[in-house]
C-alpha cells in the first residue's frame, strides 16, 4: 500500500513527537526549533500539536502525575504554549494513541526514539516522517533501514549524508528554524562567548584558549547539566582564569549575544548542525568553530574553522586575529550577516519546503 495522499489545498493536522521532554521541562535546540516551526505552521492554518516525554519536575510534573492517575489514559495534555502538547512518562508507548486521538494526517518523529514511535503507528493511515536532528544512532531506538512507509528529513547535509551511508535512506534537508527577532541584538562586542561548557562542546579547548589569551575577556554560559566530576573540573579550570566569567543558562539568548564579539564553538563531537552559530550570525557575530559534523554548514564564510584537535596556538591566533584586527573583524561580521540571510534559513522558505515534503507521496511500500 502507498501512504495516504493529502489534498494540496487542505490544512494539515501535524503531530511532532519525541520521547524527550518538551518545553518548558526541557530546553534544547530541537525543542526551540520545533516550537518556532509549530507557531509558523499554525499561522498558516495547519493544526499542529507536540508529543513529548514528561518528568516529575515542577507544576507540569505534579499536574501530570495527578491527571495520569485520575484518567488512566496514559498521557496528559496542556495548551500553555498556545497549542496542544501531549506528555507521557514514556511517550513512545502512547504514540499510536495520541496520533489517533489527535487525528493526525502527518506524524513527524524526532530526536529521541523516533523509530519505535514510527513503528507503533498505522503508517498506512498517517503519513509518517522522521526528522533526523543528530547522528547518535542510539537515540533512534532502532534501524531506519527497516522502516517502511516512512519519509526522512535531516537538519543538515552532513546529517543526511551520514544516514545515507549508514542506513541507505534519502533525507530532504531543512535546517533548524531560527526566528531572527528572538536572537538579533546590537552587540557591544565585549567578549568571546562560549556556550555550554561540556566536554562534548570542547570545554578543555575553551579553558586552554582563555589561558592563552589573558588580555581577552571570555564568558562561559552554562548549558547541559554537568556530572559532579565535570563540575569539579570546570570549577578548578576557572579558578586560575580571572578573564573568564561563568554565567547561568538562559532561555533568552539575546542576553548572551548582546555582549559577544566572537562566539566560540570548539566542539569535540559531531554536531549535526550547530544552532548557536546560526543564532550568533543573525547579529553579525563571527564564529570560531571546529571543522566537524554540521558546523561547517552552520558557520560557512561567517567565521573561522579549525580542526577540532588543532594546537591551542592556532585557536588563539584565530581569536586574536578577529579580536585585534578591525578590518578582519568587519569582513567576518558582514559575511556572518550574509550567511544568516541565505534562503535556506528564511523561516517562510523552510515552512513552504516542509509542507511540500509532508504533502509529497511516500513511494515506499509496506513489507
């Protein structure tokens, strides 16, 4: 059987799903991109909802625990974000029921356990897609190559190429949505900003770089929760660096970019895209980053790319060049603005492209 055909003039009922918790219980690139995408789709007249995991934290956790016991339905719903959000302790176990109850024309699963979610629903009744937002295969919960009646979207050409190689699937590319007004600032250009001081993100490179450039102020902004050992390592490293200020995480990134002259992204793992680079470039802030994963796509000409294991002297030379050379900085800043304005990053273009993909028949046949 072929997946259902959707009339081109009919508003869609779209469900985005992940086993990860959703806003406001979890903040991350996937959650931010999904929220902005949902708002844009709803503004076009589509009915859109989100399925996510539930934690016991905060008022949502307390409310969820009570309602789950009272209703016995397996999931709870809230509309505090302006659209339906369905939450469950284990979202993958209720995916089929939520898809049916929401009467979704299209289901888009992503980030955490998308494969079991896709496997659980009737893909002959609901057009089904997996939006690949990272390349950690353990997050998928299964193999993409065994899925039938399923289309694929990737957040970068790097991600699409990786899964073409490993699973033999073809994914259309739509970069994460950046609502420019949520990030655009007139920066005072006062520091080098490093977001998320975690080993994966290159905290050791950032610490060594700050030590190598004592004349330059750095700001480290917390992101992921650190283990006790990672926290101890960060604290010890910062104790010897008077030119580094550590700030708490925030859901208003304008407060971060408002003072940034350069954004540092020395990632030591394969970023699927590199959202912070795209956020920074909206304000013409150049990015100095690792040449790994999808970061080269996100940075483009609007910054400097180095090998992730390049000597600290190379990182320091790149930072100092942009910091001390006004002409070099201005050129990089203009390139960052131009790169941020490319059509692939324009939200209206992204929504048009996504809707076209969601309406296009999936030609795979069920086994």
